[in-house]
C-alpha cells in the first residue's frame, strides 16, 4: 500500500469526464494496482478512482504544467477499457509505503455459530427451568438442525438459530420439522425460531405454522449487558 498526501488535480476520461481542481487530498495505491483519491469528507467513498487491472505511468511535467507548480504527472490507464485517470501532483506532504500483508478478512460479531453455542450453553436460563440440551447440529437428511432440546416433560423441540430471522429461515425450519416429525421417537416435535432480529413477516409465518419465535439478546447472553441496570 502506498499513501500520499499531496496537493493535486485530477482528470478522468472514459465513459464520462470529470475534473478536480487543485486541493490537498489522499491518494491511495493498493497492492492490486487500484488507485483511489480521497478528500477529508465523504465517508468511505473516494472522489475518483481506477479499479484494477490498470497501469500507472509517472512522467515529468510539461513546461506549462511545471509553470503551474506540477512536480509529477501520473497517468493511470485501465487495462480493459479507455478509462484514464491523470493525477498532477504539486506539493507532496507525505509519501508512505507499507506492506500490509494478507488480511484475514472481516469477522462479524454475533454470527450464527456463536449464537448457537451460547444458546446451547444457556438452554435452562433462556427457555426455562427443566429444559435441557440433547444435541447441537442434530442430523437430518437435508442438513443438521442447530439445536435439539427437550421440554421439562421430555417433549422434543428443534431450534433454528439465525442472526437475522427472515421468511427463508422459517421455511428451513418447517422442512426440518416435516422430516423429523415422521420419526416415531420424535412424536409431537415442535420448533423454535431464534434470532437477534425477526422480521414481522417471518414472525407471522412462524406463528401460523405453530412455531415459537424467540428473540436473542446477544449482549446479555455474553454477559456484557445487565438488563436490570437499563433505564428503558
């Protein structure tokens, strides 16, 4: 990654034309060759950019450009089109090159597997005294159900856990219940659809099919939230 802070002008030509007058900006050149020009506002979106694959040619300024204070001219040319980005550098405040290495990728907090694990560990606390966990990833011919639990009277209940509960999740749980309901050892099986958020449409469909909906408080399950200390 190369990051420059410099006064520059930018001209883009291709499907349309655009021009940026002289101003101090951040120019990022990523390892894949893509180039992005940022201002001090506008959130994450760059003012202009060129996606990889592309090539960068650095040239000395012409006589008229040098008279205007240009020190370098970058021509960024797209490899598969006529799109071109011309960056004319004036004063360079900073020029940093750093190898960022391989990024491990985004790890989302509160993913389904962690919710499933926490719910499995807290079945009696969340579902009620006497409820017990029979198994996680209970197998079916069309894939495993997240949790198989038992009520205080021993009745089987399957739980499908989602981060955000939509109609697709209810349909998935319905298919599991249809298959498992044919097993005489699971007579009277019912289902619980559990998620951090459940859409109105999913709740309506679930309740119409006799499926209980359960909203999970992820912070409380992790012990990061004390419901008794809330104002609302």
